C-alpha cells in the first residue's frame, strides 16, 4: 500500500488496530468509509484512467506496427520485382555478350582465313611471275 499511497497524493493507508478501544471506531485508527474507501476509489479511478490511456496507446502502437509491416511487405515485394527485373537484364546482357563474342570469333576466323588466302595467292602469283620471267629469259636467250 505504500507504493499505492504515492500514486494517491501520499495518503497514508496504514491502519492501526487498538484492541483497548470500546467500539469499532476507537479500535481502528482511520475512518474506513470516508477516508480509506474514498482514497481507494480515487486510486481505482486514476488506475482505470491510466489503463484506458495505455490501452489507447497500445492500439496506436499496434496500428503503427501493422502500417510499418504493410510498408515492409510492399518494399520487399518491390525489391523482389526489381531483383527479378535486374536478373532478366543480366541474363539478356549475358546472352547478347555471348552472341557478340561468337560473332567476333567468327569474324576473326573469317579475317584470318581471308588473310591466309591473300598470302597464298600472293605467294602463288609471285611464283608464277618468277616462272614467267624465267621463261621469258629463256626465250630471249
């Protein structure tokens, strides 16, 4: 009751019994009906009021939790959509890069083949030219 007395303006709820009293009012040190009961009623009213305030605050907190949970769910869904979109972009990039590398390799092979063909043709023409020049010299001699 001492902690309760702090909540009710430091009213002292300590009751002393005196068995030497002649009637009940003399045996009990406080007026139970007018002082103690009135103070306890006041304490109960304050406790109920505070409880209502706390319940209201609890409802507000629960609503805020629900709101932030909803926002979190929306953000997670949005994040998942973005991640899926990013993965599709990455896959398209990898496919395009693979195709371009393949085309590049094919182009390099074609260029090397053409250069080899040119080199063979030049060599063959140079050989033919030498043979022709030798024949011309033989004819002139």
